[in-house]
């Protein structure tokens, strides 16, 4: 999967945010039908976890996830349907959870194990072609939105962490599509 430029991401965001509510609803309905596990993570567990710190940031998270879905669809087409999606997403999120915890000294962990998880995180991020320009733009949006109200700031970390997870999941999903096309 090719890396999207900052300009491409910005243009797609503008186009996506100009779509009618009916088009957005149809896009999300299709995504819910074809990717129910990712949809449920976004609109269920992840947004609920953020809402514990800030409902405003939870709403922002959901809005930005709609942007992410639009951008991937616009840039790379329709995602593949994974017949083992429930197990795949569970495995992916579990692995990401351990890797993300290794990045923070807040979680107690054996030093060698932490180092190996950090290395694996970097290697897998590079291999999956994480959309760094997209992540940077999303990070800036989260920071900017949180800066308007002090109460929002405690949810910056979880919001960005879950956005990162969604971007990684979308990358892995679309990488599966590329692998299937090569077969």
C-alpha cells in the first residue's frame, strides 16, 4: 500500500467533510455490514472508553474515524471482507495493546521484553505501511480540539491511541486486500 502524502490526505478530508449526510450514512452502513468488528470497536468499546474521560473527545474520535473510513475507501477502494474477522481483530488489538504498553514507562514490564516489543512495534509499523501523514494530521486535530477546553485534555492520550489502533487496523485490512489481489 502506498503512503499518502500530506496534501492528498488534506484534500480527501476536505472532500469527505463536504459529503452529504446521506452519503456518509450509506458509507457507514456499508462499513458496518462488511466490517462489523472494526465498526463495533469504533462506535462501541473505543468511543465508550474515551467518553469516560471526555464525551466531547469521544464524539471527536467517532467523527475522525468516519474521516479515516472515507480516506481509506477513497484512496484504496473497497476493503476486503475477512471471513475470520472476529479472530483477526482480536489478535491484532491484543498484539497492539502489548506493543503500545511497551512504549510507555507507565506500565511495569521486564526491560528485555519491553525492548523486544518496541522493536516489534517499529518493525510492524514500517511493514504495514502506517499512514504517517494521516496520523500526523489527526494528531494535530486532536491537540487543537482539546486545547479549546481544559476538560478535554485528559482524553488526548486515549483518543490518539485508539485512532492509531484504527489506522493500523485499516492498514492491515487493506494490506490483506493487496495480498489477495496478488494471489
